[in-house]
C-alpha cells in the first residue's frame, strides 16, 4: 500500500486486505479519505511521479498528511504488533523527506525508514519509543524491528529503545538523549551504527551492546559487555572491567547497509555506500556522499503472496537486484545469487522459509554481493544450511570488493517447528558481517532439546572474515566454529542451550559441553575483542560447561576482554578461555578475563 499526495486512484487508497486488525483498517481508511480530498483540493494541478507498487504492507507517508491521521495509523499498527512476537505479519513504514509531528511506538516486525539521502531529511518531531509493557517491563524478548535514516526529536528529551537482539538502529540523528532499557527491566543486547546522538546514551540494565561508527555526546552505565568500534566520544575504556567498556578507536574495514531513497521528482533509488577503511564516526557528515546509486527499476520488487523461488531466481538470472517487501517467502529451492554486486534488500524483516529441506539462499563466490534486512527461518524439514556464502573454500580474494551481510538474522524454531544443522556457512574470503543474530529458539513453538535440532550456528571457513556484532545462541554443539585464517570479531554475545536435559547428553569427549566459540586448532591468526558467553541451564542447573571459548594459543591469536556469566547462578561455566579464567557459577556469577 502506497500513500502519496496528489492525484491517485481512490481504489489504490483502500488496499488494506493484509491488515489483520479491523480497527486498523477503519483508522487507515478514514485518514486516507481525508488525505485524498485534501490532496485533490490543494494540489490538483500537480502530478507526482507514480510510486512503485510495494504491496499492501508498505506504508509510504508524506509530510503534508494530517498529523492526527498519521498518528492514528501508526498507533493502530503498534496495537496489532506490540506483542505479536511470532506472528506472520510484516510491515515497513517509509517517510518521504519533510517534518512529521508524531510519536511512534514500535512493535514486532515493523521497520521505520526515512527516504532522504541524509537522516536530517526526515525530521520526526515527537520521537520513537520501544518499551516492554507487554512483557512486564522485561525487554529480553523485544526482537525483530528496526529504524534507519531519519532524525528524531523526542518530545520528553529522551528516545527510549528497550530492545534485545535483531533490533538495529542505523543512520539516526537523535536530537536528545537515549535510554536503552525499560526503566529498570532487563534488556539483552543491541546494535547501533552510523548514528549521531547529540546528548547522553544511558544503557541502564542493558546486558551488552555494540555501538559502531557513531558520534555520541556521552555514555553512562554498563553491565557485562559494552563495545565501541569507531565511535567518537566513546567512554574511557582504560579501567576494564570497572566499567566493562571496550573501545576500538577505528573500524578496520566496513561498508554501511544500503538504503532506499526517493528524489524530489519521486524517483526511487537504492543507495549503496562505499567500502571504507580505518574510520571513526558517521559516514554522512559530508555534503557529497560517495557510493553508488541504483535506480529502483533495476530491482525486482518481490511480494510474498505471489513470488516463489522460481520467480525470484528468474529475476536474478536477468541481472536484477531483489527488493523483498514485507512478508514470509516459502522457498522450495534455494535462491541462487551468482552475479557480482547483486543487492538483496529486505523491508519489514522480510523472511525466507525453506520448505523442502533446502537452503534458503546460496551466494556464489563472487565480488560485492550485499544482503540486508533478512530473517532466515528454518522449516520443519531439516536443512543442512539456511544461508551458504561461497560453495566451497577457495583462494579467491574479495579484498577490494567484499561480500557483506547487514542485519541478517537466523531462527530455528519459535514461530513453528524448525530444524537446521547449520544456520550459516561462510566459505568465501573477506566477508564482512555487520549485525548477525543466529538463534536456535529457546521459547515459542517447536522448542525442545529433541525438537528444534541443530549442530552449529555459524561456521566460518573463509579467510579474512570480519564480524561486527555477532550474536549466536542455544545451539546443540559449538555455537560458532571458526576455521579460516585471519578472522576478526568485534563484540560477541552467546548463550549456551537452556534446555540441556543432563550432563551425559551434552559431552564433548571428556569435556563438559561444547564451547560457544571454537577456533580450529590449525588456525594461526585470529582476533576477537569484547566477548560475552552466558549459561542458564534451566532444565538442569547441575549442568556445567568446561570452557566458554576454545582456541589455540600462539603469537597471532589475540583474545581481549572476555566475560562469562552464570545467569541467576543457574549452571556453571568453569573457565572463560580454555583453562584460563575463574568459574562463573552460583555465588560467583560473573567471571572476566582480560587476555589469555
């Protein structure tokens, strides 16, 4: 559904069949009637370029729409999505450049995106709020939502963003403060990149957080693992672990996530930022943005209700990029990305669901492929892998034009029964990962030690692979397996499986359990900075994990600032790295290790 100002067909204004809530339909319909009449009376002489057909779950807002009508639509959307944790609905709300006088509460599977070239092209006067009222102020399940490319002026001076994994913020200008919890309720992990926060960020009870390439006024509070990479005015990290701040002054190599824009003439484009090295702060401070602009006509605009693996692969074979509008895409075969520089961009947490034990996507070993804004959801029939990047390990270098993955999430169980041996395997060299959450579900539908079966979350075979914000949780075996040389991870968060029935069922030879993070014995170069590994053996608190991290020791094996936690003292992690570090256990729940 596209809302535009000016001459549009009335029939296009009432395409809401995909909205589940009748109240939502009524509010949207009433507002559109007013908008339609006002637009025709005021601007009948102006004809705007026709907007693309993004389908009924994409709402394109115009700053000249009445503020009260915009508010009614957004409130109704939040009412539907506030607690809709495992529902099938997906939405994206796109803001054309201009000023909006609205305060937005953001629920599950909803993306807010400004359509300007710069964040300040869209100014939201009122703010954005995420709380956990639906879950008794516990924000540890506030997943699957995002905001990017706009300016926020909170009405009370503070933008409250109480979230956990898979809830990224990108290219924001927050004209005030930020609060990252729900006034004392727990929240568990988050990610912000390429953003300017004018005043103070208060992390509150956030357990861990990654801030990358941003400018902040100041930062207060910390719990277990707060990591800053390429951040201007990052807090003093010289007293780790009191507080547990880790500061990497410059980001070694990164490409920001592509984003959708619209010109003054109404032409839609996708802007692809350039590869940058040794950077600090935001990428959009200059009047001229480097990078590549791709007209939307070079994208296949996919819709979950009508597209399938055959139609999407046919579009890819024609040399088109993919824009996946919000929805769940059942796939009976893998999407095959074989052309260099292909962009696959999802709106509204677009979800890929393999149905026949197949991979959901295979990326060939080519330069410059970019994936962004996607959720890979395992099907009931076991898939060996959900996403494979590179068919096999080769010597091919992609150093000048890497494959990059931005806000790419994986789920095995939760919405329904799901099974996947591996969620993601990376065989290509020089891949950049930028906010990945790889999750074997610990709650929801189809959950159980013998139900949502897995082995590893992520396996990295490629060399020179770099990860910013890697979250991997609850898999049966090693969570992360790193076989490639010269890998680098900046911020890692992981939890052992909650549902281990007993120690005998979770043994790695003579060792108790499987380390979360395993670097293969043959690897000679590796770096990991700012790591947190936790346990909560709720089915059997007597279970122990010998080591949070296993890695060879050597001159070029670098681990720094590692933390293990026994959540609530339910279970034990005996060592942090190999046999180093004290136990995290009942009575001494947190253990830290600066270096081996």
